[in-house]
C-alpha cells in the first residue's frame, strides 16, 4: 500500500437496492465517455444500475456524450451534456473527469477508469473528495511497476522500452513518472517519446529504428488509445512485445495487459451512482479502488512476433486470448 494513501477496496457485487433511501424519480444520468475500447465501462455502469432497479427508458434516462476518442472539443461537449440538466454525470477516463470537474462544481460527478484522482487534481486526498466528485480509481500509476515486472517475466532480456507519452495529458505524464523508479530498480532504460497529436506519434515511431528497443510499454491517454493501431503495427513489424494496462486493447493486438477489468469498474461505479440517486452527497462517498487486477495474454499476438510465452506465465493468466 502506498504510504499516505488509503485505498478503499470494495466488492464488485452490486449492493442490495434496499440499503439506501428512496431513489430519485425519473433520474437523468449524463454519460461523458471517450467510447472506443472503454465502452464496457459504460456498459458495466448501466448493467449495475439495472440490477439496482434503474431501467433505461422506464425510471432512468441516459444522456450520452460519446466523444469517440476525440479530445479537441471536450469542454464544449461537456457543456452540451450539462445543458441536458443531468442529476449525475458519469465520466469515463481521467481526461473526461477533469473536463467535467472544470465544467461544474454543483452537479454530482462519478468518475471511472481514472488512474490516480489525486495526481489528476480531481480530489485533494483519499478517501473523501469533500466536493461534488467520487468514483472508482484504477490507481493505474502505481500499477506501472507491476506491469513492468510482468513484462520482464515474459522477456527477461528486455533492456530498452519505448514509451509514448502524451505530454498534454496528465495521466500519461504521471504514469511515466511512476514507471521510472521501477525501471531503475530492474535496470531498464525508458526511451521516452513525447507526442501531442497523431502526426507526432507517427514521427516518434518512425524515428525509433527496428532493434533499438526491446518492447513498447503503453501508458494511458485518449490520444494514444485512439491511434493504438500505430503501436500495434510497430510492434508486429519490429517483432517486439506491446504491454498495456487495459484488457480491451488485447483485441487490437497488444501482447498482454495487467490491470482492472473495464466492465467491472463500471459495475462497481454503479453502486456510487445509486447512492447519489438515493440522497447521499458525493463528497460523503468514499473513492474506491478495484477489488482485484487481472493478467490477460494474447497468444495470437505472441505467435505474430515469434514469441513463446513461458508456461508459468500462462498458468498465472486470468484470461488467454487465442
């Protein structure tokens, strides 16, 4: 456990509906999401609310602002969502939560799939925000070291890792910083490439010759996720592993992921939305973390880059993608 941070871990089993007060009638939930591979977070939230008695089109309405990976107009999209006068705003990703926080200090916000809400400036400290925010913190920053450890279990000889950092995205920068101590501990060199748009990602990859790095280590940002196919192509062409934090990215060609499951984070966040709809102020609801983290391995990607995953790693995996 990180010193000075209290991590509240709860079960992803949805709480019984009778544990709280009467629900807000005909509630409106504003959903602010980048979509793409993070769609399961929203799905999990809606599924969780259905288990709690909130059925879309019956006693709850979802107003969705899906930015489809585009980050340029987030403030305008948040303003549009708030104009619909939602009772709660549910945000997916650190960037969307930050924009929503700047857009309102009164409408309750429940965030999900946020790396570290303190680092991101969403809350001042754990476990309560004492503001209009609460949510599920994936603590992605602190998982960077564990993800590196898994990568080195798979590729013990890896010494140079390519890391694409979206410099305008706080979670991307903070995730890289949290990776540095682990890299130093394991004697690994991080080859950092700073980017601000798709063109710079392409340039960064082109300026990294084949054989100059042993793996690609992904740190989160909407920019890189939107252009993730470029990293997959680079990994395949150079025959090197691609490590990620998000299970859905395995379907796009990453070698392995280590972190929380997207759908379960949404399911867990539904409990927090439920509490707010039943009268609890968000600042009085503990910020939570996922109950557990999952290792998933893409065996097809391993074959494509000519890599044999050690048997002991396969046996540790929670999921194998064929």
